[in-house]
C-alpha cells in the first residue's frame, strides 16, 4: 500500500537508467515543491543528511512498530531510563497486532483517562497537562492535517499558501524519512509541525519502551529533516491514556486531540464525509463555537482527503471568524525547542490576515525566513548528474539498510 523508504530506493535504482536523460533532477525542497505531476513528486529523492545519519546506525526500521530503543542509541536509552521510575503503572490496553481491550475496560470509572474508551482528556494522574481538544478563541477553527507528509501534496500546499493559510501538520516519522523534502516544504511554507509517532499504531498497546520509541523517533525524524525539535504531538486514532500521556510529557510534548472528526480517512461514503464537514460548518454558523472554538480532524493522506480540504476551505472560512494553526490559537510563538523559528500570536495572525485584502504577501514571521538553514544548505547541492544519481541511489539503498535495521 504505502511505498517505503527502502522500496522507493529500489524503485529509484531500477529507474536510474531511464532517468539518465532527465536533467536537471530536482534535489532540493524548492525544486520538488515546484513539481506538479504527482508521479514525479512521488519519485524518491536522494537527500545527503539521511546518508550521513546512516553512520549512526541508531534508528528503528521505518513503518515497523518501534517496540524497543536500538541498542546503539545510548542517548535515547539514558533518556528513557531517566523517566522510567515515574511512568504510571498502567498495563497496555491491548496487544500489538490485536485490538484494544475497550470492552473489558471500566469505561465509567475510567481509571486511566483512556481517550479511546471515554474520550477523556483530563488526566487522572497529577502533574500531566490536559490534552488540547478545543481552541480557546471563540468562532475559531484550529486547523490541522494528520499522517503527512504525502509525497504529492504540492497542489494542496500551494492552495493553502495562496489562501495565506497556515496549519498544523502532524507528521508520521516514517513518512518524513520517506519524503524529507516534502517535510521541509511544510517548514518553508510556515506551517507548524507536530509529531504523529514513528509507525502510526495505537499507542496504548505498546510497553513503556515502545511508547517512548514511537514518539521519540518521530520527533528525531522531524529534527533530522527540518532542523526543528517539535513540542507537540497527536496520538494516532486518539489512542492515549495517562501512561502514554506521561511519557509524551516527559519528552516535552503537548498532546493535541480534536473535537470534530471528518472521518475523511475512513471507508465512509464520500457523501457522508462531506456531511461530516457540513455538520461542523453548520454548527459554526449556528453559534456552537461562540464561546470556545473547535479543532477538526482531517488528513494529508491522499488526493481525496486533500481535495476535500480544498473544496471545504471557502465554506469553513465563511463559517468561522478565524482559521489558525494550533500554536497560533494558543499564542505559542516558539513551537520548537530551537527558538529561531517563530509563529505569530493569535492577535498578530488575525490582524495580518484582516489587513491583507490587497492579496497574499506571505506576511508574518513564520514565513520563508523560518526555514532551517542547516537542512536547506545541506540539500542545496547542484542537480545530480546521471552517473552521480545512479551511485546516489546505490548509496541510498545502503543507507536504508543500515539506517533501519
Ligand atoms: C486502533 O484502534 C482503533 C479503535 O480505537 C481501531 O479502529 C484501529 O483500527 C486501530 N488501529 C490500529 C493500527 O491498530
Ligand atoms: C499520497 O497521495 C497519493 C495520491 O492520492 C497516493 O497515491 C499516495 O499513496 C500517497 N502517498 C503517501 C506516502 O501517503
Ligand atoms: C487531485 O487529483 C486531481 C486529478 O489528478 C487534480 O487535478 C487535483 O489537483 C488533485 N488535488 C489535490 C489537492 O492534490
Ligand atoms: C492570546 O493572546 C491574546 C491577547 O493578544 C489573549 O486575549 C488570549 O487570551 C491569548 N490566548 C491564550 C490561549 O493564551
Ligand atoms: C496593515 O497594513 C499597513 C499598510 O500596508 C501597514 O502599515 C500595517 O503595519 C499593517 N498592519 C498589520 C497589523 O499588519
Ligand atoms: C536555527 O538554529 C539552529 C541551531 O539552534 C541552526 O542549526 C539553524 O541553522 C538555524 N536556522 C536558521 C534558519 O537560522
Ligand atoms: C552506512 O553505514 C554502514 C556501517 O554503519 C557503512 O558500512 C556504509 O558504508 C554506510 N553507507 C553510507 C551510504 O554511508
Ligand atoms: C455541539 C453542537 O451543536 N453539535 C451539533 C452539530 O451539528 C450536528 C448535526 O447538525 C448536531 O447533531 C450537533 O448537535
Ligand atoms: Zn493518523
């Protein structure tokens, strides 16, 4: 179903003969962002820092549940050991590969504040912050997309930029390593990036070390490709309890959930999914959010979910006074540990938009200026010549093997 980093590398290897004619080969964030053919966008690009990271040999396999910390990663081992004793003594709520034990759980007492069972967002264990499931500003939509980066997201991201609209992108670590230049575009466009785990499984099913690894390595994948260490995450399927919350909090991450689910990722008929969007729009129009705003769950998953987002944007923009990334809704001007990327406060963001009826200007501090210099510089080499490309592909295959063993 999904092409993997390794699979893509092999694809590129096989294609390298045919590619010998095609110059220049896009190899930077900006070059890939300029492509408009989805097949072209989804061709794997060699990106040197991934190869450099190979030497550390400290990563889990992509798309495989990260149940343990690789033995060579002493930094991660030490960090995990330092938080181990404080982890709430809650058993996994199911077994990996099986299903969640919701039926046998005490939903009414809800001792673990387990969202999948009770939609609980206020921890029972003290010292952990509440999950964010709504935004405090009235008539405001907290706007975000899960499961990216999708390799062929250019039409969607370009649309958002044309609307001067920023969003919160919840990236899967394995997708980030498959599509590093697409992940970099999110930063270049001024979006906020939060982590969405390594392999996209239900988190409460993992033992403590797996919960740590799934979250930690998705943060590291984002850091390696964009230069930034995120401070927020969203558990896949919303599956979180106080044990998972505690570990995420120890990793410096705020948990972000949602209140309105578009179900755009499900097998629901398209008309039903549109009706889900319409419910939110109608609720907004009829005053449901006059005191507290909403957060919608939507996905950067494929053409269907991205096109649906595009089609519904004008309606959402008409129904809500403001559509903002989560960090903006919360006035979190430093969304990353590194402080040289800033986002606007809610007041700044909304004032700049209100002021920009003269047309898109990329206003705001979280614009192109926020792009990671290191990551961009490293990938800004001249287009690879065909011979180099072939050997780059070979190197990449080697890197994939060593990186993700
Ligand atoms: C996670 O759990 C939900 C139920 O809350 C289920 O619908 C979903 O299929 C599960 N996903 C995985 C990957 O196990
Ligand atoms: C991205 O979207 C395209 C178009 O729908 C789809 O074919 C592809 O599988 C998706 N890729 C990823 C990595 O999600
Ligand atoms: C979805 O696919 C159609 C047909 O290829 C294309 O015209 C459209 O731009 C795509 N939409 C998005 C948001 O990528
Ligand atoms: C954000 O800042 C504005 C003032 O500009 C304030 O009214 C609002 O309460 C703040 N929101 C949060 C969540 O702190
Ligand atoms: C609004 O636009 C004017 C004129 O371009 C500019 O001087 C002012 O700083 C802008 N205000 C905001 C809040 O962006
Ligand atoms: C941001 O800071 C990091 C180090 O903290 C540095 O590596 C990076 O180059 C800086 N990026 C920009 C765009 O200044
Ligand atoms: C990857 O690392 C292994 C050993 O850790 C090394 O043998 C191999 O040459 C490296 N490959 C690249 C492309 O750096
Ligand atoms: C909170 C709220 O008002 N929710 C409403 C949103 O719209 C649906 C469908 O119209 C209603 O059933 C909900 O009550
Ligand atoms: Zn997801």
